[in-house]
């Protein structure tokens, strides 16, 4: 009898590995659901939180931006730390920290304490996100990676599907505190299941952490976000905007110089010298920049322009996560027959088409079905793109650099997410007077006057135009990320 090779599909070893891989996928997917629901609920319930604390426009924006900033600035750091201390240990510690931050956020006595607890949540989320994709990539056989990635990313779609509805219902029925407290039992379940399921793996070689690089990244992003936030509130001529933009511009070349000299840089640009990886990550950045603030933007449209409550707004944005929830697993299944490159380009073009529909139909009385079509196209495009792009990048990486490079990949995407929220809020609110910007965040502008709403519609048109242009740029860079026929990136097709 001829022995079946261990890595051959159908062999007992292969089937055992596949069963373990799907258990691992259930753990990582649970983490992604928890983080996704937390973010999407707050996008819809933000006006409720703003009204409770009587927050001004600046602090209201930072309820969202604090999480995104800290999460982005620490992703690569925890990718490196996990290589040193153990990926399983850092991943599970992320659940602990995220759960504690969620519990304390619900007891916030003021808006800035809430912002601080959002930063604590962000650190925990960084530990989870920096390692989830790597854990899945290590667990799945190469020929099944696209399926596992499709399910993993599809759970984010489910989270974004449930999140807005939960956010609206919870904020109206139980109070904004429960937006955070409902993460506590989810976090405990995820921690227990992860500790039971994930196997211990050997730690990597002990290498120094690039503390200076992490500090510069954090400082540059902070300066850029403060400048963008103030630009929406006080205009481009504000001294804070000018100084913040100048600091960010100076720190970018400084970061490049520091990282070239570092022995183990937080941003190892040499790993992205290959053409396909460079353009694929550029496409990921553009897609994140174009899509990430969409649910927040549309939720504000329904509440501030149409005057509906949080529950109705939550139902109005559902076509986005529905599209993602349908497209992600379908794209994952197609990944065994269709190249990840083709999925990435097709998804990027679909996202741009959806934003084009919204751009051409920005009005307080636009029939909802038109808005729903645009949102659904955006959701389907994002789900398809993210599945294809993630599989394309992860399949092309050398095994020894998965942790750091995946952290870098996520960091690039998260910079797009951070800038998406900051840029969207800045462009949107620049169309109304300073006195009325707080009414936009509180979702009460429609009660002021029809003229104020018309001014806000100009802001929506400008914002959609910017996001549409970015989405088209993302489609172009995705098309330029065509892999070489002989490359490892083709191995998954």
C-alpha cells in the first residue's frame, strides 16, 4: 500500500489540520465580530452619546478617532511583540484588555474619560487584529486559505450587519452605556474559547522592538488627525491646522530615515519593495479610506438631514453590511477558481460604482431604494475586495515575516480608516457654520431650519465626491497589483 503524503488533500494529517484550522477560524472570527460590532454600534449611536455628555464637535469626533489612532499606531508593535512573547498569549491578552476597557467605558463620568477608555479598547483590539490574520494563515492549508479568509472577513460583515441595528436599539432602549457593556460577556466567551482552542507555538527569536519608530508613527498620525479635526471646525487657516500639518509633513521623512537605520524597523519598507505588494497595499489603503466612514456618514445623513431616530438610521445603513456579508464568503469560495487579483479589482470597481450612485443622488428627499442600491454596491464591493486583497497579500509573504508584515499591512489599512473618519467629518461639517456643527454630531440639525439642511447637503456632496475619487484610485492601484505568473501569490489560485 502506498502511503498518502501528509500534505496531500484527503490524507488523515491534512484533514486533521483542516479541522483544527476551522476551529481556529471560529476563534479569530469571534474576535473580529466583537471589535466590528463595537465600532459599528458607536457609529450609529454617536449622536446619543454626544447629547448625553453635551459634547462639542471636537470631542465628539475624538470618541471615534482616539480608538482608530491608538489602534493604528500599535498594530505593528504588537505584531513584533507577538513574535517574541508568543502569538497565542498576546492574542488572548487582547481580549482581556478590550473587555476591561469596555466595562470601564460604560461607567464614564465625562466625555474625556470615555475617550481614554476607547484608547484602552484600541490597545486590546490591536493585539487581536495584529495576530488574527496570521493565526489563520498559519492554520489553513494553502489551497484552503481563501475559504478561511472569506469566512474570517465575512464575520466582519456580520458584525457590521448586526452592529448598527444593535447600536440603535440599545441606545434608545437601554442607554448608551450598554453599547460598551454588551462587549463584556462576548469578550469573556472569546477569551475562554480561544484559551481552549489555540495551540501554543514556539516563540520567535528575541529581537529589539523599534520603540522610536512606533513613537514617530504615533506622533505623525496624531498631528495629522488633530489638523484634520480642526480644519473641519475652524478652517484651513487655523494655527492648529497649520502646525499640525507641518509636524506631520516633517515627521514622515524623519520616519523613513529612522526606519532605514533601525535593525528591526516597525515599518520595514524593504519587505514591500516588490511591485505587487506595493500596489496591493496602496489599493487596501484607498479602499479603507473610501469605505470606512460610510456607515457613519449615512447614519448622520438620516439623523441630521432627515430627522429620524437612531433605530431608523440603523436600519437605513443595513445594505452596506448585508452586501459585505453576502459577498465575502462568495468571494472566498470563488477564490479556488478565480485569482485573488481579479476579486480585488472587481471589488474595488464595485465600491466605486456604489459611491457614484450616492454622489449623484444626494438630497433629503431621495427615494430610499436608490440610496439602498448605492450602499449595497459599496458593501458587495468592499467584501469582495477585502477577501481578494487579503488573500493576495498574505499568500505572497515569506513565512518568517508574517507577524510584522501583517501588522504593517493592517497599519496601512488602518491609516486609511483613521483618515477616512477624520476627512469625512471635516469635509462634511465644513459646509455649515461653526455654531451648527455640534447639531450635526447630535443628529438634530433638521430641527434648526431647511436652509441649514441644504448647506449640509452640499457637505454630503463634497464628501461623496472625495470618497468616489479615492475609490477610483483604489481600483487603479488594485489593477496595477497584477502578480507575476511564477510568484507565490499565484499559488492560491
